[in-house]
């Protein structure tokens, strides 16, 4: 395996980590307008993700930085090409980031509902655009021979990418509802479980259909065989079905493991389908960016590999510890000192 | 027509970069400086058990977090906009410039974000000792973050440790990259500026309470800590910043020549405190200037008789190397940004020294007119840092990477003028709205009475009016 291939895998892992982690905090954000009945419950929902959302978002920052460093051509083509989509993501993430720190800074109901709304819209919008944007890498967009995107905003949209956006939104909402059943108590937890039950079948059905569609698109538009992409696709479908079964049996801990695996495996399905290309060009398939023609030179990749191998395990350890520290259920009336 | 559109696109992309960077860097120094001061307060509480320090920790911790949020949000824009607006640049530099950005995320941003979350929510979950450690680790994360970002920026000023292969810069020595003189100077200069900003804000907030004769006993010790940081740090940065000038003269002489509007090469060069005229090609001799003999030579070379190269001579030299053209940055903007940076920096140091004297003589709290100056002083570091970045980035023009790639060749060719305009407008609207809310929140939370330790942070009444 070349270092460029290793970094393709690492970037897939970073996106998978981002979908697993920010996936549930986006899900909690999307459920904010619907689930809580009063201020205490709203506070509980914010508190359930309060300590961890920022660390979760860094997975995206690192995925972006790693793409820049390991695949400069991919970063340049994707970020300049998907310009409007990324502008939307940035607006969504900015209003969402500040909502966490600012919502509690006044007790005015109007102030609080503005920032709750900002969080919900930001979570929904960012999830939707990531679903569309990442799937557009596989479906293909018009690229010039130097890799420059030559299409328009609308080239990102087609049946497949829109379906992907919808899948990501619904699956994250499901993932978030399951997360809330583990972190909240009382009525709020009961409603979270009910919501998870309502979302379970649609989310699993969408995820399964998305996995199948992705393999079809890979074969049809990216010159792939059914195998290997079908492998993560089958596992993703299995994880989604298990999540449904666990949710209906009330085994929410196992259900969360299943939704987390489902999110990671959907990303794995997409990236396996994409390989060895990183951005499919359509038309002019020959202009596609690939792992080898878009990557940095060996030295840069070697340096980055050493850093990643040293640092990433430590990051995983302290992030896991954070989840351990905040494993208790939240009630929304805890003391806030800051 | 095509050329005009192309230059409009570059200008819009530059406008967006300038807006985002300057805006981002209002919040970065505050994070760099306020973080350690809050950590010092918490350490003092931990050591002494005196609950006054705990009140200060929570009071200034709240101000810290209000701003940290915008710093994070605009940092994302910073990372994305290289690819969005500067795709040619990104392809050219990714091998070298991308690496410190990726490492920043992995080694620093993960650390600060995760541990800050632990600190904010960990008061009742962690032992006091461990809880204190989480803040210091988060602070270390913010400083490391600054280092890696400055390593990336330094490579644009002084490219080292690379070779050009097939039109791309490729890294040849990571050690040269991370230990370049420029990166180390920029890091120390930035951290000192951050500490200056943090300490000036803490001191300003204390003085604002003194003016209103409120919570004097609570804020007196905080004012003392702030000045213990502010006096040495603001003085050290003046000294250090002037030494930075010698490095810049060696690596980017054009920037120094422009910052002094020095058109022809000189020795024993005078430094002009200000000048009228003399900023353009057609008007190279100022109609009036207030000169300090020899000082420019000293600042740029370390010797009063040193030779400082002039704009015209440097332009001829670059033209011989890179082909005919204009290699001079906009002189007027650079000249004044340098003076604003250095002048405001000096003013901050002076105010700090006078404040320390007054505090020592126990006269500070009664001197109302001076207290207002100290309140105003908390805004000055941001003027100086903004001017400093204008000097650094505009002073590098016409290059985006010094000597290797021109800014006018580096933007995304496929992003239309319309969308560049729209995105710039969207960001400006968002930034202004966030700044208004931020200032409103800061004013509110800087003005409240620090809560006794057993109470929750106040969510101040009355209800906001929008």
C-alpha cells in the first residue's frame, strides 16, 4: 500500500469519525425544535452535547486540513468547485457554533429561541449539504483536464445526491435520538425513545437504499466492480437493521453502537466506491482526480504519517475519556458557572 | 474586459481573505491572552483556597468563552477559503503549506476543543486539580495552534525547505519549515501580542468597575495580575518587534522599504515619525517629514550606519530576476500600518507603566480620568494587531508566496465574480451581526457583579430589546 492510499483511507476514517460524532450532535440539534417541552428539557438537550460538540467538529477541520496536505489537487478542485455548497456549510456551522456559547447568556425567551433555531437550522443544513457534496464526488461533476471544476452549483444536484442528503439528515436525526435516550432522563428520555422508534424504519430504509444506490453508481459511473463496495454496503445495511431491532427492544446502548457503525459504514461504502478516484469527472471520465494524480509527494506524506500515527491514538484516548467523564445522564438543571 | 474581470476576481478574493483574517484575528489574541490569565486566576484559587480568585476565574472565563466561539467559527472559514478562493495557490503550496494546517488540527485544535469542553462542563465532574489541568492543557492547545498556523503563514513570507517539481512546491525539510527564523519570530511576537491583548482587556474591565465604584475589592487583585502580565509583555514586544524588523530587512527588504517609504537606498537612514507626501512613484520626496536621524538604519539592520535598500533599487533587482514589472506593495498603506502598529504598541506600554505606578501608589482607583484611559486601552491591542497583519500581508504583495507565486495568478479561475461578491457580502453581514452581538454580550458580562462562588453564573436581566 502506498502512502497516498494510506492517506485516502485516513481521510475516509476522519470523515467516518466526523459522521459518527458530529452525526449525533447534528441529530440532537435537528430535534431541538420538536422534542423538548420546556426550558429545562431544552437545557438538557444542549447539555447532552455541550461538552463534546466542539471536539467532534474538529474531525471535520482535520479532514479538511489532511485533504489540503495529502491531496492538494483534490482540496483545490473540490473546495473551489463546490463553492456555494461550502459557503452554505460555513454559514450553517458559524451560526451553530456561536449558538452553543451564546444561548444561555440571556434568559429572554426570544433570545433563547433565536439561538435554538440557529442550532437546528445549522445542524440540518450542514448535514444536508455534506450528504449532497460528498456523494457528488462519486456521482461526478464536470472537471477540466487540470482538475478545475467547470460546472455550476446545479451540477451537484441529481437524484442520487439529493437522496444522499435526505439520508444523512434522517439518519443523523435517528442517531441523535438514540444518543438522547442514553443521556437524558424521565419524560424527555421517553419522548426521545419514541422519536427514535418513529425514525428507525425510515432511517434504516434510506440508509439501505443509499448503500445499494452507491454501489450501483460506483459500477455505473466510476468503473468499479460490485465487489469490494458491496461489502461495506452490506455491513451498513446490517448495522441499520440491527439499530431498528435494538431500538424496538429498548436496548438503546446497543442501538447507539449500531447507528454509530451505520454512519461509519455509509462513509466507508462511499469511499470504497470512490477509490481509486477522489473526484469523478463526468463527462470526460479521464479527467477524474485519482489517489495517485492528486496526492502530495512522498516526503510530505511520510512526515504526516509519522505525526498522525503518534498523535491520533492520543486524541482517541482523550476524546474517549471525555465521553467517560460526561457519561452521566443530564437533567437540564445542573449548575452552569460560565 | 477579460483582464478587468480577472483583476476584479482577485480583488474580491483578497477582500474576502482580508476581511476574514482581520476579523478572525480580533478573537485569536483574546483567546491566546485571556486563556492563560483565567488559568492563572484558577491556579491562584487552587493554591490559596481564596474564593475571590474563583469568582474572578468564572467572571473572566465567561468573557473568554463568549469570544472563543467566534474564533472557532471564523477559523473554519480560514481553513476552507484557501481551497474555495485560491485553488491555484492551494495546488501550488499544498505539499508544504497544507502539512502544518493538518498538524494544527491533529495536534492542537483537537486538544484545545476537547479540553475546553472538559473545563466548561467539568466543574462538578472532575477533581479540582484535574479540572485546573484541563484549562492549562486547553491553553497549551491554543498556543500550539498559533504556532502551526504561523509556520504555514511564515512559509508565504519566507519559503524554506522546499523544491519546485512540475510547478508544485514540494517539501524537502520539515525541520527547516518548522524552525524557520520567521516562524519562531512570528510566534513569539504573536503570543506576546495575545498576552498584551488579554491583559489589557482584563485590566480595562477592572478599571471599568473602579470607575463605577463597584466590586473594587474583587477586581483589585485581578488588576494587579493583569499589570504584572501587561507591563513586561508589552515592553518585551516592543523590543522583540523591532528586532523582527532586522529579519524582515534580510528576507523581505521590499516590505521594510515600503514601510518607511524609502525610495532610494540609503545608509545612516533617518526614521520618519510621520511624513506628508512621498508615497507614490511620481512623488517620491515628502513635502514634510519629522525625522529621527539614524533610527531606520538601526531598526532595520541593528546598526545606526547600516544600509537600507530602497524601493526603486529593489524593484530593479526583482525585475532582473523575475522579469519587468512592479514589485512594490502599496507604499502609503504599509507606511501607515507600520506606524499605527508601533505607535499603538508603544502607547499600550506607556499606559501600562503609568497604571502600574498608580496602582503601586494606591491612587489608581480614584483617578477617574485615567481609569477611562485604561478602559479605552483595552481596545488598543486590536488596533495594533490588525495593523500588524496589514503590514505583514499587504507588505508581501505582489507575491502570495514571496518570490515564487504572484497573488494575481493564484485565485480560483472557476469561481465567478458574482459568487465571490455574494459570498463576501454574506460573510460581511454575518461578521457584523456577530460582532454586534459579541460586543453587546461582552459589555453586559463585563459589567455584572462577579457571582459569589456558590451561585450560578448570572444570566443577566433585563430582557434584550431585539
